[in-house]
C-alpha cells in the first residue's frame, strides 16, 4: 500500500494517530512511557528495556528504509544517520515530556494536534528537498562507502 511518498506519509500518520488514540483512552500508557524515558535518561536500564528500545530502533530503521525505497525519505545521507536523528528527536521529546507533563496537563492534550506536530517534525527531518549530499562518500543506497 505504501508505494509512493503520499501513501507512505499517510500510513505513518495512521500509525501515529492510532498510538495517540491509545494514549488518549488510557493515559496510564503515558505514565509508563515517561517512567521508561526517565529511567533511560538516568542510565538506569534493565535488560527488558534494552529489548524494547532495540525493537523500537529496529522499527524506526524499517520505516526509514521503506521511505527511502518509495522516495518519501531522503537518500543523500545514510539511513543509519536518519535513524539516529529520529532516535535523538524522539528522546528529546520524551525528556521534555518527563520534565513538563503533569496529570492535569495530560488530560488536556490535543492528541490530534500532537500527532500532526510529530509527523511534521519527522517530515522536516526526513523528506527529500534540496539535497546537498552527505559530507563523506556513501554508496547509491545511502550507506557509508
């Protein structure tokens, strides 16, 4: 179904909207996520957290590679760098949430707007544009060469 850039971003939007609906229906998930983020930020990790984070990282890599394959994601930099950037941006958003969200605020979140904000942020980072190329040689698949 995701065989062109518009379909790719539409599917990403659906996935993020589904996650937002789950959080809206059960804010306990937000608290769990914040606890995981807080634990990871302090370096206090557990093997099960590592497995979870590895799974999310693998999902991000698959999303980037699929996007590159359909022309929705820039190919002038290695996919691994885009994944690292997405990981860093997501982590920064998690840390910010830990520092700023309270129970009162959680119940006031506009999850539709939160989804739009996140997708816009990721698109600005990943979409092809005036690609200037990477600053060291990469092969045609965007991998270090």
